[in-house]
């Protein structure tokens, strides 16, 4: 168990006062057996009123209505949690029929998984399908069915090893085909790529948005004189990864950006069917487009 604190500040700047439309904020995790909320605070400038709701996936959403105009918008969230994420998935609990691929979900599971088993993005030349199916060969015995756990771990690691991680200021997420063609992407791009690849081999998967705890970054923050350690990719900002549903094991966490599985360093905030449904901040302002000057985001995750 770890005690973790997440401080998240999003700031927008304008060259004149503007009026803000309703904003939706997705920054508060849901309590679960692997995450317990100790305390949370949310502050917004300018003056506003907000109410809490749950979206269709059960994620906590703060809906903010602003009472005045301003030339800047600041959204500051601080959460403190007890975190019990697994350092490695427990595949020993997999149902016997799900230990090799392919396998069918039972009728109740397939009905509830719904569109999480469906691919959402076009693959006209079957490039992503072919990329995924190369892992469906048992490396020790090509004549036997591929092991489920080993296949997913190999796919997850391959994305981390073969694609180049980048940060990108532009809004949105690349399609899987764009990620494949460019060979680069952000954590959101890699999560979407992995999710669609997993769906192409018949598994249910969903997109996860949240935060990444990086012990090396935390140590450097607490003591700048320490020698710099190896950093996890995607720390210092919001992070994205994937959950795959495996009968018996449940929703298993995969972070293709770093090639790791298990949720030891992953702080889950929202789970959705598609990346477009898991944005930390959405909203609008009324004024000329050129009034917008800048956006800055700061995320700090510390232990203790």
C-alpha cells in the first residue's frame, strides 16, 4: 500500500476577459478495493458553481457553471489516496478456458462488455489486424494455442519497444493507423492502439485515464541533489493506459507507453469505451478565437 498525493493544475490564459460555457472536469477517482480516497479538494477561478454527477460509465464528473467573466481560468485539484495496485497481474486466477487464445466470453459477459469488444477505427488494409496476429503464435510450440497472458504482455511490450514516445500539445488522439504510420505517439495514442489491437483478437478492452506515479521523479522533487534515475514515460502529466477483461482475473491493467502490466504506479480516474470520453477538462469560452493565448498543465504525484 502507498499513500499518494496528486496535485493537478490546469491554467488557461486570454488577452481579454471572456465568458465561459459549462465545463466538465474528470479528476476525482472512484473508491475501490485498490484505491481509497482519503481527501480531495477542487477549486476553480473565476467564481463558479458546480455539481457532481456520474457519467454513463460511473465516472465522477464535476460540472462547472461560471458566474463571471475573466481573462484566465484556473482549475486546481488535489487528491490524497491509499493505493493498493498490483505490481504484476495475477494470471493464476484466469478461468481455465481463458488461458489460451482465442476463447469465447460467456453470454452474460459478452452482453455486458458490449461495444468494448468492437473495433471503433477503420483498418482498410488490415495493418493493425496483421500486427496483432503476429503475436498469436506460440514461440515454444507453433502448433499449440497461444498463451493469453504471454500474448498480451508481448503486445504491450512491443509498443513500448518499437514506437517512439512524444509529447504533443495538439488536442485529440491519433487513430491507430496514424500511430502505426508515424511510429510515434503519446500515451493516449499508444493506449488506443493497444486497445484496438486487443479488440481485433476478440478481447474486451477499455480506455483508462488517470495519473502515473514515477518514483524517480518523486525522489528528485523531494531532493534535487539526488542523481537522476530512470523516469517512466508519461509522468508529470495526465496519463492513459488500457484495461483488458480476462475471465477469472477481471479487468487487467496494461500500460503500453512503458511496457508494464499491473497497476502499482497507475492511479485510475476514469474508464471509458473511447479516448474522446475521458478528457480531464472539457468546455468552451465565448469570445474571438484570437483571445486564447495559452494552456499550461502541471501534474505532480508524490508519496508519503
